[in-house]
C-alpha cells in the first residue's frame, strides 16, 4: 500500500536527538538552520577552532535537506554561457568553476569523516526526451567540455544501456556527479559537527534577531544566543516574521514516489550503473535507485487540490513512457518538499548587515550548492576576503521577487496541467 512517508526516514541511520535551548548562551558564530548550508558552515568553522552554536526549529533534516532527491549535481540549472550573460563573464566563470567542484566537496566530506550517506559517485545523466532536448544536451556538452568538465554524450546503444530504456536516444553523462541518501548525509554532517564541538539545539525556532552594541542576539522561545556573527541558513524553510529573506525567492514543491525494492532483471535493467537521472521535460522527471534498489521518480509540483491518485497515475504514465515492456510497479512511499526558486535559476548571496550572512534560492541544487556555500561562508568569516564567495553579493532590495506567492500559485497550476497532459498522453 502506498504510504505518505519520506523514504529517507526509513532508510537513513538514526542519530541521537538534540535538546531544546533553555538558557541564554553565547558563541562566536550563531547559525540558524540545520541543513546542508548551516552544518557545512559549522563544520568548516569548528575545524578552525571557532565556537559555533546551531539552532534548528524542528529536527535535523526535517526541512528540504531531508526530503530531496539526493542527486549530487554540478553547476546550476542555467547553462554556463547563460550564467556569463546574467552575471558577466568573470563572475559567471567563477561560479561555474566553483559549482563544478562542489560534488567533490560533498564526496570528500563523506569520505573524510566516514559518513554513512549511502553515496555512489557513478555520475548522473541528463536525458533528452525529444529532439529539442537533444539539442540542449549538445549545447551543454559543448559549453561544459570547453571548460574542461568531465562530461560525455551518450548515444545509441550505450545511451540505452545507461538509461535502461530505448525511449532515450541521447543523454549527457556528468562523471563528476552521483547520488546520496540526503537525510543520511545531513544527519551525518550533524554528527561530525558535534564531534568537533558545535552545540546543536533542536526545537529552537528563532523568534527575533537584533543587533545591540555590536553583537547579535538570536532569540528563541526560551533563551537567546549572543554572537559576533549570524549565518541564516534556512532558505525555503524560513519560518516566522523575523526576516525578509523569504521575499528573495518563491516556493516550488517537489514530489517523489518510490517503488517497492526491485530485483532480478528489472533491477539490473533500470539505471544499471546506479547513476541518478533527470529528463529535459518542461516539468522534469527525475529517476534514481536507492540502496535497496527501489526506483524513485520525482517531479516539480505539489499535492494541493489534487486527488490522492493524481501522482500515482502520473508515475504509472512515466513508467510506461520510459519502460513500456516492464510490469507495473507497486509504489510504496510518496512525499513532498519545497525549494526556493528564482526565474534566472541563480541563487542569491546577501549580507544584509555587518556580521549577517545568508544564501537563498538554490533552485533544486541544495546538496552541492548548500555544502559549498557553508564552506564559503566559513572561509569568508575566517579571512574577511569577499573573494571566498563565488557569487557577487546582492542587497535585499535587489533580490526581492515581486508577487512571489502569486508566482508560486501560477507555477503550481501550470505544473498540474502539464502532469495531467502526461497522464492523458496529450504531452509526451
């Protein structure tokens, strides 16, 4: 029976819970948010002996970091040349290079601290679902290979072999990439952080943030933290009225569904090299297998105002589109999360006040971008060098998105119509 339950909650190693902050305390750095960015920053600061306190409003991994697909991808959704147009050539190239190295940063952290993140570094595949998609694959290959990225175009029988379907005739294999269990990774980062002396408090939502006499005071329901600097690492899961950073992105939901464990020829056939994958559809479909050989399908879109069977019908349609000769799968788990989105697919880095740092709108690339930005914030704090940040700072006013809630609503309506078209075989 299909359960409303995030698969990663069932397959990630458990960790001890952390207490709620109940008395006033102080640290050099206070970090708000226990996801990839916050924990990466905490680790890289603690490695240098900096005293860090991290506040999490719920539990570690309860936000987007514990609900993602688990694709460890390089770069942004935007192509490198498009980044250069949007940011200028120097800034665009710098960001492309930094994010190109971000998967290595993730996998190196996992190896260095022996994190049980169920990681595979077999590459990920961008599958062209039609002729227009094939052109996009060629363009991305040309731009990435020109910059020395380890990417490969798959065609013909090799493409069919890697994807496990003859419905895809061209795809881009990025050898830098891979997959993880995202909740296992973020829980592992928390364990590493505490081993380095970071103090983590759960169930400690921030209610106010104010600066007094050159120090920051971060207040929770029962106590407050006095610190020299604050990193806001809450992104799409920012709660409360204490900050305006939610105006720098609009929310987009992401749905996932997982089959029961597969075996035999079926398991051997689909993504046989344990690569992750996603297609070039306007409302993309993502594909991967987990450690137990379940097939995970995902797509942009939420479950609001949809019948319970809506996405199960969508998943069946996608399966038949790509694997028409295989028997229908028994779907076991389904869940949804949110990510921050911008129309140019570029995240934002802000320093709203002296000693206050944040990054928002990772546009679905949170594992790599968040881990990278955590390290970059740590480097910036330690050195004072703005060149530690691979993207120019923007002001809050420059970053605000007009009518964000309306954009989220219109996006959801458009995605619903697209998925309905797939189910009805109007859209292929």
